[in-house]
């Protein structure tokens, strides 16, 4: 079955994540023009922007646990191909979303309980935050936010062009109509804190 759809392919096509991989569908004819098999059961896909090669991120549940797979499009090819993958904490892998404002990838998984936030109940649905910035991409999983249910739809309510007026949140919806929100716009504050502290200490030391 279809898991999630990601747009922004150059040749009038969309990438459709299904249980066995990713299908590239021509939006004019509706035909599958390329197929990318991915190990395990695929949970979701998202396309990025503002990153090198604008990779696709695909979540999948393999025999060795949940993983996130990167698809990139080489300059000599029309459609994306497998690039690399990395392990996701916990035991599940679901929908994927990208925040244009913070350039972060968000993946629905399951909390592992230890080693992360103590408030997360092991096995409960959670949203992991992945930092894809770097060359090669660091793909560091550095935070998670627990959800009250397993979402069937994700929507990013953020506007990179008007950051002062958007709500900067990830919206998750359940099959029975419940909604939960996760704030996703506070990362910049955390990035600036060390610099602010260092500036204050420097002024004190100089005095």
C-alpha cells in the first residue's frame, strides 16, 4: 500500500513510497517510470530543499531495526537512486517530514526509553529530529518528541519566508481525527545559547 508521496522531482514526476520501496510516477501519464526497491517495509518519504543534491529521506523497518535511507539524484541521472542509510533509534519507522525553515528532517518512530528523554515511554510513538546538514550529511538524530498516538498524516505548519508570523509546528493526525502538535521552530534559540554565554563571559573576563 501507499505510505506517503513526495513531490519536487524535475521531470514532472512524484516519488511515491509504498511498502516495498519507492516508485517514481509521471504526473502526466500516471505511469511508473522508475522503481527503487528498499529493504524492509517502507514507512514514509520526504523531499528536502536547500541541501546538497536535495536528497529524499525514506524510513523503513528492516530485520535489523528501523533505518532511514537517503536517495540522491546524480547529475548524469534523471531519477533518484540509493545513496546511504543509517540506524534510527527505537523499534519503529513511520511518516517523514521536512521543515524548510530549520532544514531539519522529522521521522515518526518509537521511543526506546533509555538514552533519550526520560519522559518518553518505551515503544510509544515519537518524532525523531534528524540534522542533515554537513558534507557528507551528518544525519545526527539529536532529539525526539513523544506523540499521544500513531499518526497517519503529518503536516508542517512553518513558513521560512515569514518566520516571525508562522506557527513553527509539526501537526500529526490520527485515524480517528485526533490532532497533536510538536513545536519545531525553537532550534535556532538553542544554537545561539552557547555564543551568547561565551559573549557574556568574555565581557566579564575583559572587565
